C-alpha cells in the first residue's frame, strides 16, 4: 500500500509484525480504513498524525517559529483533504528548547486551525534537548472517504493547481539566495485543498485520491501501488508553479519537489472535462491531466514523443537536510 | 482546566489565543470534550496525542529501543483509560538517527498495540538529527466519557493499585544503581487501567477521573482545578508500590513520582466501599482512598494528626533530565 523508499520498507515490516501479533483477533468493524492511506478512518472520522522535526522537515533559519507551526499544521490537515474529509479538530504537541519558542510555534498552530476551520482540541508542550519538534494529529469528518486504492486501468491522473512552488523556495534557500515572495508563500503557507476535495468527492469524480506531499512522482507511485497499477506521468503536461517559471529545473521541481499540498486523483476518462469550467470558477484554480494509470507497477515518465523512461529515485528528499 | 506548572501556563495562553481566533464561529456540536482533559471526545471517539523525546521523557541507556516504544504507547493509551474509553487504534510516528532504531521502536509500539487491544492504524518513520522522538495518537470508543471536571465538594479521592514504582526505577538509575525487577517492570511496562476505568464508569462511580502520569499531587491538582475545588491528600494513606517499600523517600516517590499510569478518581462518600471486594476479586488490585475534595483551590497535604501543609512544586519533573 506504500510506494518506494527506505522509510516505507520499515513501515511495511512493522505493519507485518503488527498483523502477526494481532492474528486471530477479529478486526474492529468500526475501522473503515486502516494503515497505508493518508488517514485512518474510524466510524465517520478521518485521523492522521504528522511529525515534523527541525533540521529534517524544516529549518528555523528559513521561517520564524509561528510560520513553522502554521506550516506543520496545514501539512497535517492536507492529509484530511487527501481522503475528502473536512477538518474538525487538531491535537498538537510541541517540544522546544525554551518556552518562548514553544509558545510561538503553538500560536502558529492555533492560527492555522482558525484559518482551516479546525478547533484546537488539545495541546502538549515540553522541553526538547535540541531540535524543535512539532507533532500534529488532525481529525476530520469523513462520510465518503476516497482512498488511494480505487483507481482502475485506463484512469486518467489529474492534479489541482500548480507544482514546484515550495521546492523553488527550498532550492533558493539551499543556494544561499532569498526566495521570491511567491515561492516563500508556497512553502510557508500551504493551502490544503479541503473544499476542492469534497467538491470532487460529492460528484463521485475521483476513483483514488492523495495529496501531494512527497512530490508528484512519489505520490503517483503511492496511488499506483495501492491500486495495483502503474502510473505514467507526462512531464510536459505538469503545471509548473509561477515561482518556478523560467528555472532550468522547473519541471524537475514540479515532478519531484514535494510539499505542494495540491491534490492528485485518478478518474475515468471523460469524467473530469465537463467539470473544468465550474471548478475553475469556484476555486480560481485549474485541474490538469498529468498522466494515466495502466496495468503494471511503479511509475514511468512519458516524453512528448512517446518515449517512456524510469524516473529514478522518487522518495521524498528531506529538503531541510539538503538535496534537490 | 489545567494544574500548576510553566508548560500549562503556555498551553493556557495558546488556548486563549486560539479561542480569540475562533471567536464568532459556532463550536462544532460533535466535539463533546475539547482541550483541557486527558482526551478530546469527538462523536463517540476519544482522541489523545503524546510526544516522547529521548533525553526529556526517556533515556536509551535505561531501556532498549523496543521497550521505549512499548512504554510510550502504553502511556498514550492510558489517557484513554483516563476518560473511561476503550482503545481502538493507534497512529505512531517515530524519528530516529537510523532505520534500525526506528524499526525497533516501532516493533515495541506494535507489541503494545497488540497487548492493549488497539490496531496500529498508521505509522510514519523519519530521520532525526539527534534524539529519538516517539509520537503516539490513540483513539478509543467513548460512549460515556468521564471528565476531570465533575467532582463535587466532599467527594473522596481514590486511586487504583500502588504508586511510586516507576519513580523508584528512575531514582535507582539516576543514582547509578540497577533497579529491582519490580521497579524496572513498573517503569518499562506500565499497564493502563482500561478495564478498571470502564468497570467503574459502567457503575457510575467516578464523578471525575484522571490517570496518574504527572504524579498523584500533580494529577489531583488537575482534577481540583477542572472541578473548581481543592484536593486534600492524606500522605499516610497513599499506597506505596512494593518496589519503593523500605526507601526513606518512598512516600515522596508515591506522591510526586509520576508515570504510574494508575487511575485517580473522585466519588461521592460511601459509593466506593460496597464495590471494593468485587473490584479486588476481578482485577487483583486494590482501590485506596487517598484524600478528598473541598471548596477552595490547589492541592494540600494533610498529616495523620490533621496538620495541613502546602506540598511545594507539583509539576511533573522530567525524570530523564534528572530530578526526583
């Protein structure tokens, strides 16, 4: 149910161990979706957990403490969008070397909650011996969850918005430059596509849905793996964020950058185009077809002339550690 | 709704900020219990989040990695017991300097899930730049939540089991000695009082309920603050764990040690004694009256001769940092 990457191998082995330990126990029927998707779904609630650590997932010389809290919260809430759930509440834990930092991060968490329509349901503050740690559990209402696993051979792959904005900011910081306002905003203040996901799900459009946190290639591979298919991405179709426009690596950033928090979904051919105008009018944002699903496994890139190639490593590179 | 201590002051200020940001929004009626208790309760589900950081909440020279994962999970699940909820599932995030450590911690998480009757609903593994970080969200079914806030003046305060065992292990480690097996087990393998809490709640016994994570004085102060009362603890009544017996500081460890994961609850006088024999027969464990609630605020100690005194600092001392 997970794509490529060492961290996913660890999780696969642990889940196997967990299943062997629970062998013989009947699964709780209230658990509608278990591990392997963006959220677990229990009764009508979607639940997700997201751990962000300074030096791995974010750097404090890039953003002040409040935006770090905002961003971590928005990233967790985006996992609700990935199930077509709507946010209800957030539980937040923050560890920091001093109380002032913890409080600033928590204010950012609270601001994100207010902006995204979630109540702050609980908080836990502790000391850290070093890095700032931000720990967000989000809960949403989810009557009609859309999993990663429902895609069919022949389905088209679509994305919302444009990709590579956050990755452009990271690339600029890593090069010692100051990102443009557009790039910085894409990184610091992601806007989870909550209303968009619900709107699509209400119309029964997505057969499989994910949010773009690991990069388009990585997340398309998650949909492909969960659905037992191969994803084929047409690089020249991928909508590049305005902040990346003109860069030589713009398409690479859009394909692999991650942290866009846009949606990627599969849909039967011809079901999306009749809705494009209404979607654009309602959300001020485009839907773009970026590829398709076919029998097989993994993810492939397809050039404009039809040449297929392996895209190389897909795994999320922890930007704060370097890379890109 | 929270007791003393600097971390609680931060949380209070953040929750005030969050409320000001949400002013004018109607609260979601599905949120039955919001911040300030051991769990939030949304529809019929109790939700809790617990962040454990190496060097603050645990030390890896005291326990191997698997027991660290087990213990962090049991501690989080104990917050379900504190609402009289029963565990359904756990979401776990682990960050570690290497994949082998992360996997060992996660195996301990999975073992605790199997032992405690929770499904592992999701996992997230990442690198850490230093300390091991364990992040547990637990979800339980909670048709009849028992909050901290329901105690009345004159109610008695009761505890399950005996206290100070985990603190004895920590005191021994900090003194450079090897703890007894009993002390080590109390620290490494806490047994959340899930069935006990449900049994008590089914009988309508507790007017207020909490689990003992911060130490009896600290947690009694949480019940007192949430209920608008003062807690009076009778030190000579407090049941001391066998591992602490004979130590000069045994009563102090039982009063302040924390991490016992026993229950503390308030009950109308004379409602508990008729159930003592059945409780003992069913759970192999005692219920002990340790004090009462009265008008006022804070927490006081009452000697055998009736002298009242302020207990001094109550806040949870992060043992792994030293202290006790």
